């Protein structure tokens, strides 16, 4: 099951992409019961959605709709840094592997949907990519025990956590500025529920113009998904529609010698086996001056 939010004929709805490429409009059928995809997730109506998809033909071909962010108005977007083996060594600063996750927040306006351009702001010449797997929270919880953690995850989506590298060093202890330029990252193209995704480690690859830059699996996470959920829920209540971006593998552009920064015309693809491919071109921000 691939759950999308989409626009068609001036209307926003959500639905399921069938194997043949048809889109079943769930929003049009569930109406006020679940006006948006986050409502379906939070009310645990997945089985109802499956029943509808099983008996209905697609309403529209996928080519006729414009994909939106899977969750256009997500709750918290919690991001984890330095979370794959060898990632800490990329920094060449002699520090030990971290004992706790590095965590920061991103705002929804810093992301675009699948197919939409990543915007390189004029304030950076060090525009970078970070392919990541994102967890979609489906069940509310605080101080969640690790053994119960994955029961709070509805599904997976994909993120390119685009970054203005110079701006991650403007402050001594934070990276917030460089992670939150408008439309600098992407999420999508859809959400795959956990029971429809591979049961073993998930494989992630990032390609720029077809060249593989990142390739790793979640078997090599420093802090696995269940640990992250337990840790994060210690200090904040996780709610349906919250996203956890679980970290990027080795191979971001900053780590090459010389660095391989993104420039207009580049196309970045992030693929997670069993989930899908998130693809976005890069273009410069059009500024008109003050």
C-alpha cells in the first residue's frame, strides 16, 4: 500500500497508488470521517482503507495527479544526525562514537514533494543532500518502552534532508539555520505502512545525476528505530503524523575531496528498497531583491 496526498482539478485529497498506477481516492470516500491522511493514520483506519482499495478500481491514473507532501501539515519533524556506523569518522575530529543521538528540528516549509525542485538559496554555495528514511508515527505515546516502540510507527517514507552547510556552523551548538531554508529538502513520494515494507533491514541509496553517492542499510544504525522512538518520547509526546528522520549514511557531498555540492540542473534520487524512490531536481531561488 502506497499512501499519497495529491492535488487534482484544484482539489486536495489523499489515496492509494495501486500496482497498475491507478489512484484510489480515499479522501473522497471517507469524507468527514478522515478529511486528511493524518486523520486516517491517527484514527487507525488502515483496514478500512484496505477494504476500499480491494473492491474499487483506480479513480485516476497517477500521471494525472500532482503529488503533495504525504503529510502536508505534519506534526513534529524530529531529525537525527550521525546515526550510521562510520558516519562519525567522516568528521575527522577524533571524537568517539556518540553515546546519545544528535537531535534537531525542521519546519514543514523546508520540504517539497516528490518531483518538485529543491531550492538552492543565494546565501549558500555549499548546498548538500542527505538521503534518509523517515518514520511516520501512528500512535500517541510518551516514555515509550523500547520493546513497544515499533507499535507506534505507522509506516515509512523517504527524505532528502537538503542542507546549506555553511549555515550549520553559524552557531556553536546548533545546525538549525542550515537545515531550515525554505524548500531545501524533500519528503515522499508516499507512505508505505510497516506491514507492507520489507521485514528486515532497509537498504538506502542516494544518487546524483545517476551517480551513486550513498549506500547503506539500517542494520548499521548506531541508534536503531526502536531506540530512537524510546529516546525521543522521553522528552516529547509522539503524536500521529509526527515524523522522525533517522539519519543519513556516509557519502554526503561535503565528505568528498573536493566536495561535491549540488548545483542547478542536478537531479537527486533517494531510493529505499521496498518503499520507493524520491526524486527532485535542483534549481536556484529566484530573488527579486528588497
